[in-house]
């Protein structure tokens, strides 16, 4: 993974723009229901593309902890932080499964990263334990649309094949493990399929006593599990 992202880091932001990921990212950050002064963990933060969106809400009194395995991606994140002059972001180079989560955080976010982590269920449990009352766990990631044959999925992902272990990912079907682990750990979970089922947004809350105090609670939908489809 470290080698893969040493090759990808330089052009990562450009490719993200080509894939028009920003609206989905924005949606994921909004789903955290953050307020000024909040603390957010961004797991697999990469080059820090979520940071401006989070900073806009939490402001200088909030905190971001960005965790990533890749030295090259974190170097880009460090450049971004320096360019913006942010002083409230800590970067940690670590495998997310070994990361020692602080407790009482307002949100845990992972965009296009958790499905690359084989121990995603364990990581979801660690993240859930780190959340303050009313905090939210938000996962935005890719999946294979339901009901398409695996040969077609392989064809569809051919363009990224040189960079990622796509075959392993298709076979492992990590979105299913993520969904099961979120259901296990969260008392409230909304699951929305995006881009014709090629991505999903999962928003979970452990559903503790003061969750009503959070803004935009309606985004979480019905208790236990709701599912939706959006473009
Ligand atoms: C596709 S990039 C997504 C980056 C960023 N979240 C974004 O939305 O642009 C996936 C990131 O996950 C990181 N990653 C993969 N496996 C990881 C692991 N086990 N622990 C921490 N980071 C990991 C990679 O290094 C890479 O930066």
C-alpha cells in the first residue's frame, strides 16, 4: 500500500478532481453534523482533501487528526496544511488498525479509504468507542453496484488496475463487511447508495443520551438501519 501511494501521491488531487469527488466529500463532511470547536479523526486522510471542508465548520478552535499509512500522501497533506496556515491539524503515520484513538471525539470520517483496510470491522469498532455522546461515524467509499457480473466489474475498474489490488478488493467485497460492522456498532445507521450503486455513504451514531443536541439529526434516518439511493 505504501508503494502504491508513493506512485499515486503526486497526481492524486488531480485524479480526484477528474472523478468529481468533491460533492460526495462535501456530503460526507456535512453528515458528520459538526460544530465549531469539534474534533474529527480523518482515517486514511491521504493528501488532506477533506481538511478544507472540515476546517470551514470546526474553525480554529476545533481539531483534526489525520491518520494515514502512506508517507507520500502525508507529505502532500503537510504541504496543504502549510499552504493554508492551519495550526489545529495533527498528522499521524500509522496503520489505522493500530492507531490509538483519543476518546470523546465528535466525528470519525473515512473517505475512499476504509475499504482498502482489511481490518475494517475492527477499525469501525475502535472508531465507535472513540466517539463522544452524539458523535458520528461517517464512511464514504466505493463499491461494486449490486447485480452486475464480476467480469463486468473487472472491466469497469480496468482503468485503475495498475494502481490497486482491484481483484482482491472485488473478491473481498469490503462494503459488505463495512455495512455489517456499522450495523453491529451503531444504534442508528443510514446507508445511502450513490452514483448508481458504485459508492455509498454510511452515517452511524452510537445513539447515546445527548444525540438530540446535534444538528441535522434527520440525516441519520430511522433507528437501526435505513437505506436509500441517490445520484
Ligand atoms: C484513495 S486514498 C483516499 C484518501 C482520502 N481519504 C481522500 O478522500 O482523498 C486511500 C488512502 O488510505 C490510506 N490507507 C490505506 N490503507 C490504510 C491503512 N491500513 N491505514 C491507514 N491508511 C491507509 C492510503 O495510504 C491512502 O492515502
